[in-house]
C-alpha cells in the first residue's frame, strides 16, 4: 500500500532522515520504534506532506505522493493521529469529529460517525462537551475518532498511549486491534515498544535517521539488542 524509497529529510542543517526505505503492506500493522529524535515522527510527517522530502520517493497505491499537499494526501486515504492529541479545545466533541470528515463528499459520514461512537461510547456521551474539558484519555479517543472520520485506508498513529494511565493504555491497544479488524492498515509509532511489537505484523528500528533493524514483531522481540535497548532487559 505504501512504499518509501531512499527518503532524505532535513530540518535546516539537520539531516533528520538519511535515506530510509520501508514498506507498509495492505491490511497489516507496521510499527516504527526508536529513541526520541530517531526520526519516527519525521517519517509520518513526510508521508503526510507536513515536511517535504529533499530526495527519495513516497508512493501510495502505486502513485507518487512525494510532493503532494497534505489535503491531497488525506483525500487519497491517509490520515494521522498526531502526538499530543491536538484536538480543537474550543469546539465540541461532535464538531471535532465532523472536522475529520471535511474533505469527504460521500454520503457515508453518518455511518462512520456511528462506528466511531461504537468504538468510543464515552465520546457519544460527551458529544456536546467542549474538547478542551475532556480528560487526557478522552482527548486521545477523540483524536483517533477524528482521524477515522476521514475514512482512511492507511491510519498513522504517533504515540497513542503517551501520557495515559496503564488501564487506558490497554484500552487504546484493544481499540487499535478492533480498527485493524475492520480492514484498516495501520502505521504505528509507540513508546511502549513491547506492546507495539506484540501487536505489529512487522517492525522497523530507527536510530538517528536510519533504519538499523527490521523484521516481524516476534523476530524483533527476540533480538538481544532490541530487548536491551528498547525493552530494558539485560
């Protein structure tokens, strides 16, 4: 579904991505793990068109989207749940959700709203509440629901469990499984490397802008360097 070849991205004089290549097959969960500053979020931002590639290609369903605008990319079927939730605090839950569907012209928006409410009953209960008054966990649910309202083929998630209580972390991962079971392809960045690799079909390990390891989730969980550096095991 998504193919990245030899992607280079700079922030000013900083070489943030140094020629990474990766694939996201349809109907799979792919995860990127690595330390802060490794280039994980930059990869998602480049896919979304929020930062531009200096060189390399990004193709989605066989179409080159490397220089496409963010709006065009969303219309083609890619959305992102950003790190830090980024909800519109002075709009209601329902208004935030409908903003997720702003590029759509089909008649199925109400159907997808009902699906989001089935995934997140608390959002339905609070649909008239201002988003800024929600708890952190509820705001994360809203951010995921807003992305789903674009009806994406590829859902990208940047640290969905960050800052959540352990009980809510498990709930978010259960919801990711349910979203995937509905036919969504998922590209996941997650600080909880163990949970991400247990969930993922395939994973990539980034270090300072380069991919240094790749393999199935089970394979990476079994690698000594992954267990020591990212799982805190001796």
